[in-house]
C-alpha cells in the first residue's frame, strides 16, 4: 500500500516541479486575478454610492469573489490534457503502468494545484484587503483556506470527468463550455446563491457547484461552525460520488478503447 502511495506521490512531485518552472502561466493568473478584483471592487462601490440596495456589504462581496475566483483559478483544467492524450493515442502506452491511470492524472493535478493555490490565495487576500480596507477574522480565513483547497481538488476531479468523455466525443470543448457556465451560475461565482432568483436556489443544491464555490466563500459572510461542518460533509459526499463516477467512466472507456490518431 505504501509502495502504491509512493508512486502517486512521485507523479505529484514531478507535476509540482514542472509547474514551479512554468511560472509564466501562474503569473498571468495573478495579473488576471488582480484585474478582476479591481473591476468588481469599483463596481460594487459605485453601486453602493449610488444608493442602490445591496443585500451584502460591498467589501464582503469583494472578499466573496476573491475566494470563488481563487478556487476557479487554482483548479487545473485537466480535461484538455486528457483529450489530447486520447487523441494522440498516448493513453494506450500509459495504461500499462502499474498504477490507476485516473489516479495518476489526479495526482498530477494535485501537484499543479499545490504549486498554484498558495500564491493565488495570498493574492486574493492581499488584493481584497487593499481594495476594501478590511480583513475578515484570521480564524475564519484559517477555516476557508483548507476547505477551499478541498473544493479546488473536487473541481479538478470534475474536470477529469469531463476529460474522460473524450473517449466517446473526441472534442470535449463544447461540454466544458456548458459545464463552466453551469458552474458559474449554480455555483454562485459572483454573488452568494442566497441572492439568486428562486428557481436557481431550487436547482443549485442538486448540483456540486454550490459546494465548490458559493459555500466556501460564504463562510466569510457569516461565521458559523455548523455551516463549516456541513460543508465538510458535502465535500466528502460529492467527492465520493465523483470518484465512483470517474471509476465507472474509465472502466467503460478502457473496455471499448479505440485509438484516434498516432
């Protein structure tokens, strides 16, 4: 068991080292992050100054967006890498390794996540603090950080599921586009789900999206130990469902594997 875990750790370490060397993409995400927070900080401040009612203070909305964007930008979009591996036929060679192929892909994604998430979290907190002049209690941030990392890992696993559809579809671009928009709407990327229309609030709980975006960020808006505990259970539940789904999809794909390309 230890030897198997060591193999996945090796995938993680190699991916982490590669991500550390490829700093251009990471710095680009940091710049994009700063721009997004700056724009929305100015927008919500202008809305408040105009006298329009806001259910949440503008400074809290900036911090909320900082956390949701941190999760989205930190989670590696593994689906396109999987798509290319299927198209080139590389997957055939990789299946012969004495490890789970899906597990290896997930470990590689974790390496990328570990390389990205700390810097992006620091960027989120620093920019939100500068733009709002306010910092949530440290104890709240210490709860949000690990739960946010878990949410990033779940988002990445969901992207892996989208990537596995390449065995049947070839091009997962349209599916990923639709999935991303659904995540932004039902996940509450820009504002908490509580502020959305009733039909969105009714559908969202039946999807994993609030668990990975709105609920971790909402911990900043109201301190509630019960909500944090419920989020842990929700992450574990959706994580289990996702793992079972990934295993099922890969078994079906491997059983009917056809090589497209080289």
